[in-house]
C-alpha cells in the first residue's frame, strides 16, 4: 500500500505541470497547485493516498532540499558596500539619481514587517484567539522566497532594481524567521541544548567554506559524468550541516539553509545549480508539497467553528503584516508597482510549512490551529500573485543603458566612447591630466581627478559600473586598478597594456580573475592578418547595416535551446560560441547553455534588441 501511495504521488507530480501547461494556468505557482491536488487525492476528498513512514521520510528530505535551494538563491552581491559620495556629473544631475538602494529599501520594508508581526501577534494573544505570541510573530513575518523568485523570473525582473528589492525583502522574510524559529525551538523545546551551541553551526559552516573554497576552480578538470563531484559536494554539505544542527538542538532546516548559503559562497557554476534544481524540484520537493496537502484533512478542520474563524483572521494577518512595505516601496517605485510588490511579499508558504512542522513536533500548536495557519498561507499564494501580475508594469529605470566607465581620456579611448554613446551605453570618462580634460570634455562626459588611486576611484563611484575600461597608458597602474576593481565586484574589466613585458608578467593572473586584456600593436597585427586572409573582414567591419556583436546569455528563456529553434534564428548569424573559455564552432543543432558568450552578426536595429533580450537576467 505504501508503494501504491508513492506511485500515485509521483504520477500526480508528473501530471500537474503538464495539465497547467495544457490549460495555460499561469497565475498559480506550481507548488500551490501541488498542495491543492494533494488535498484532493488525500483524506479530504478521494482518500487515494495515505502517508506512510517512507513517504514521510521523503517529504522530510523534500523540505530539507527546498530550504537548501532557498539558501542557494541568495545573491550576496546585493549587499556589497556602494559609494555614498556622488561624482560631479551625478551631483549635476542629482534629481535623476535614485536616493534609495535596494538594500536600504529592503531593510526599511522588512523592519515594518517585524513591527507589524509583533503587534498582530500581541493582538491575537490578548484576544485569546492564539496564545503563543512568539510563534505567531514568526509565522506572520514569513515570506516564500521560492514563490517570489518564480514570479520575478516570469517577469524577468531579477536583474532590475525593483526585482532586487523584492528579492531582498523575501530573503529577510526567510532568513529572519529561520533564526527566530531556531531561538524559539532552543528556548521552548524539551530536547534543546544551550543557545551558545548554535554558534557551532556557524563555525562548521565557516570551516567548510574555507576548506572547499578552491573546489570549483579545479573540479572541471577532473570531473566526469560518472562522478558529478559538484553534486556530491552539495549533498555532503547538506548532510553535514543537518547533522550538526540536530546535534546542537537546532532544526534540520536551519542546517540545510546554512548549507545552501555555504555552497552559494563557493560560487558554483550555473550548470551545478540547474542540476541541483532538477534533483530537488524533479523529485523530492513535489513529494513534500503534495504530502502537505494530503496531511490536511479538511473534513476535520472545517467542522471546527474556531478553525473557520481563524482561517480568514490568519489570512488578514499575513497580508496586514506586509502592508507597511507599500509606503517604503513608494519612495522609489510607482504607486501601482509598490502595491504589486507589497502583495507579492505577502506570499507565504515555505517557511510556514517548516515552522508548523517544528511547532507540531514540539506540541506547541494544535492540529486545528496548524491547519488554519496553513490554509490561510495557501490563500496568500493564490491571491498575492494575481494582484502582482495585475498591477505590475515596467519602471522607467528598467530601460537604463549599460554603464561604461573609462579610466583615461586619450586618442585610444575617446573615439570609442563617442560611438558607444550613440547606442545602449551610458558612458563616463575619468582623467588625471588637465590638458586632456580641456581637450575632450566638450566631446564626451569627462571628470578631472587629482589622483587615480583605487580608494579615490572607489570614493568617486568609478567602480560602480557594468563595464570598466582601464585605458591609461601606465600599464602597472592599470594592473593594480584591475585587481582593485575585481575585488570591489565590477562585472567586466577591460585593460589596456601597451608594455608587453608588463602584460607577460601579469597576463595569466588577470585572465584567471576573469579580466580581459588587450595590447594595441597585437590587435592591429591581428586585424591586418584577418584582412589579408579574409578580405571580407573589412566589408563586415565597415558595413553600416550589419555589425558584429558579443553577448553573454543570461536569459533562461534561451538556454538549453538549439540554435535552429531560437525564435530569432533567421535574423542573426552566430559565428562562435565561447563556453568555459573554449571556442565552439556552432551549427543548427548546437545547444545554447547559460553563461555562453555568443559572437554573432546581424542588422544593427534588430541585433541590438536580440542582444538585450539574451543578456537580460531572469
């Protein structure tokens, strides 16, 4: 009978996404639909499935993997320190400079959620509707990171300021309740250890991080399809951190969440993350969500008058706890988008499931109360995404150009900057030569600086850019600044080296860091050789209608797709695919992978739009 129930659950997990795609059900997250179907096939309706020890164990693994993947989703680059001082150019145009960063907005917004959650928990305690103040506060402050990420991905917002803000609020909405739950279980749990032992979790996490820090630098060279070392490492981290967490009296989900953070900080490849997603969302996590629905016996829950009263009250509490974020989001975003973002952050399910699982094991909550909390959370997952999709529209700043900062204004850099300004680039130049400033500042935006030290450039916001071009004649200075910019977190760095001796000394180090280097004489030699060997090269370079483009594929809509099946395959010609620093000669059957760099030609109007679409992170 156990095996039959498991077969039914797995068949249900297979059919749900197929049916949702068939009938174009896009408004509900898959996880929510899995819980609803679990209710239907469980004792509440048809009673086809009953949970057994095997299914319960698989469900527990499912929630552990889910929290692990949630930790893996946190983008720590969003927390990097950014400048406080404005450049002279920004001071001139300060009215257009956003006053509130995503980090600041998210901190403000989640602070309001904490305050409102505490007030709502106090109201429930005073009224006698739910007496556990701390458990209620934790539940009201939760946000479902996985569901929020899915909604933001569908709108391709993860790379936008709005998406980053909502993502960070959701990160706090999972991380803070997670820590609160750990403290709650440690204080009120019968088998908990001393609180200071919880520090062992962080100590072990730090030790694992230091031990495996170089792992992803060399594993590609020894990895085989029969070894899958990255996946083995991931499950080693999960089991180790879960074991440590349980050993010190904490919850296993805390260990899983910390394990995800550790792996994220190890900087795995996108391929590794996709395989882990496949394992989790392909098998364990659907079992967890469906089993959650099966365990909800509505026939029992809905016969209790108190439960029927608590469901709408808990639902309102989930929503009201997040309402303060509306006024915070209005500080930067449109009113409709502030409402949409607030509604999306009211979505809660994942942590509610985890918290209720712990509370039931501690016997601090009744089955009726647990069911009311869960059904109310289910309502937020149905209603909140609908409100978000109804009210969200693109912000003006979503269409900002790629920022390119040039260090050094000279005959090599100024002409390039002038041409880039005509396209989708926001160009700024910096020089420490007054005569160069006088010569070029009327042609391109040039800022005169006294010094070009790394600290001065950081203080003036020069490193706050998408692309940094170090075009100064001083090769040693370019080398030092390139390392400083990389440490700061600049995504792309292009460095000019006119002195071949300096380039020979540092080339391997810079390339290992991902810095792009060039030498003007060698570039000229390469171009001349190309003209001799391929006379059509000059025609292509001088063509006013078609141009050569390079783009890194960050949009999952175009990954794992063969070139011949791309919707714009007829509009461009892909000549090279660069994958893991290796050139691939593509054909129609070549599959595009996440992170590939495509070199292609096409009409400058359509190709620019295609390039932007491919590079939009979602």
